[in-house]
C-alpha cells in the first residue's frame, strides 16, 4: 500500500520500519539524498491516512517529524 508510493519518491536511498514489542512502539527510518527529498513523507497522503487509523486505535505520534543530517556512516569492511 505505502511501498510503491514511497519507492517512487525522488531521492529515496533506503526505508526501514521496526517494532519494539517491549515498549509497544513502531519506528520508521528513511535515508534520502537531501532534506527536501526527506520532507516528501511529511505530505505523503497515504501515510497520513494510515496514521489516522492508528490514532483511532489509540496510537500517538511524535511531532514534528524529525529529520537529521548524516554526520558519519559505517560500512562493512570487505573480507569481514
């Protein structure tokens, strides 16, 4: 449902979703080429609509959506 729209957005490098059963929380982490590309999610209507369904069931969201600039990056060392 969300995947085709997110994958078609300009500048998407990666998107991860996760759940923590101990805290009953969900998180999305996405990586974009620049801040303007990342902010596309702020107005992506299918995601906003799905969020309303979660709120109707008692979920809360942290607002505003946080966007962070990359300071450093780890990559696997070849041969390890």
